[in-house]
């Protein structure tokens, strides 16, 4: 039997993830359509989810130090800019000594539009609607001699990669850089299990809605018939792997047809789809990760309210 070749990546990835043997999966990148991005923004305001506030606090506190360390001819590229609100203090500090050039890189056009609106007054903003590495390669091609490239990868998105993939990804970033260039990397740290679990299973149910929306998106874009009420949000912590996993658990035996992915999938009661893994770090693991990817960890700042580290890596 030959599977029909599918037109788009989303359809292909959904079919592959839901038909593999063992744990069914959906790639977490697909959580972020317009509804998903809006729900994620809401998550960042939840008292139980301190990650984004910690990230912002650290940037706010140390933007001046970072800018000073990098000199007066810096260009900035951000991987997954979102609306760019965390980035503002860095651009403001740079602007005190130079003209600001900022390349937000994101696959979401609406995020880029918001980012341009928010940050354009601070300098020249050149949005790149592309994947992280393709975008960064474009920036690397455009850079002029004498410029220092500062790459921002905030929000602990690095935690969505498997550990080996995280090394490979940072190595690929490093290949776009020259010695002396910088990467500011946000990493959420291991903390008490209860605190991590409630951050990904908040009592308001926003994270549950964020997670379930991926099935809604499949219904809307791939002409599927998931009954979202027959799935339940679940967060668990895998101590061994040091990661929070989000799952959607089937409440019943059910069959779902996903027409534009040309597939029919069945679920037994309590079977889950894994929709995201969010790895947590120990501080010394970040040092090692930096080293393996061709950087040295110049500085590491840790938030005093929510265990989270902002890391300044310098390409060697
Ligand atoms: C955007 C990947 C950093 O893993 O904490 C938030 C996504 N998922 N709540 C994270 C997320 C559930 C978030 N990252």
C-alpha cells in the first residue's frame, strides 16, 4: 500500500505522528496558529507560569551589561521573535550608542507584524518570515565586516529540542556566526515537580485550551472530525529525561478521520498523543551545551523568583 503524497508539511507531519507505532505525537510547532498563539500569550500572564516574566526580568536587568559587553557596532537577530516585547530593553540600550538594526525571524506573519509595530520606532526592523536557521543564514549573508552579530533565542524554546537535537541546532547557529559574536539563550531550570506541573496544568484551564487547540487546528485546516470533548489535557514530568510533557488523552475508544491528511486514526481509552516536551536544565548543563556547540558561557544570570537562567554565550 502506498500512501498518497501530501501537499503540505502540516498534513504530512500529522499523518506521520499519528500513525507511528508506539507513542502518537504531534509536533509542538503546530500549537501556534492564531488561536494557539493568543492562548500562549494568555499563559504568559498566569500566576502559575513564571517563565516568561522571569525571562523578561532578566533581560530588563542585564540589557545594559550585554550591550556594553558587545561594543558599538552590533546587529541583532532574534529566533522566534513573537511580538518582540522582551527584546525592547536590549534595543533601547544599543540605541544609546549606535543605530539599531534588528532582524526578527519567525514563521508567523502576524507575530512579525506586531513585532514591527512595537519595535520599529527603536531602529530599522527587517522582519524575516522563515524558519530560524534559514532566516539566520540570510542575516549572516547581509552582515558587514566590523559588525558584531547578537542572536537572541529567548523563552527556553531550546527546551523543545531533544538534548542531541539542541546541540545540533546550536552548532548550526554557531556556523552562521564569527568568533566574538554572541548568543543570548534563555533556559528554564529544574524546579520542584509540583511547581513545574501546575505551570503546565493551570487551574484556569488556559494550558488545556492551548493544548486542545492543536486538534481544533487539525479539524479546521485538514478537514478532520476530532471531538475535542473526548480528549483531556495532561501534563507529566519525566524525571529521568528532565522534561515536562504535554499530552492529550483519549477518554474513550474512538476513530477520527483526517481527510486532507488522507488517514483514519483510532484511539483506545487512555491512549495519549504527546504534543510537547519542554526540557528543564541544570545550570552546569547549559555550560556543557554551550561548549559542545562551539561557544563559551560568558555569563549566566538566574532569576530570584522563578528558577530560570539567561545565558550569554560567545562564539569561539
Ligand atoms: C514557548 C516552548 C517555552 O515549554 O514552557 C507553555 C510552551 N507549553 N505552556 C514552554 C508552553 C505549555 C513554552 N515554550
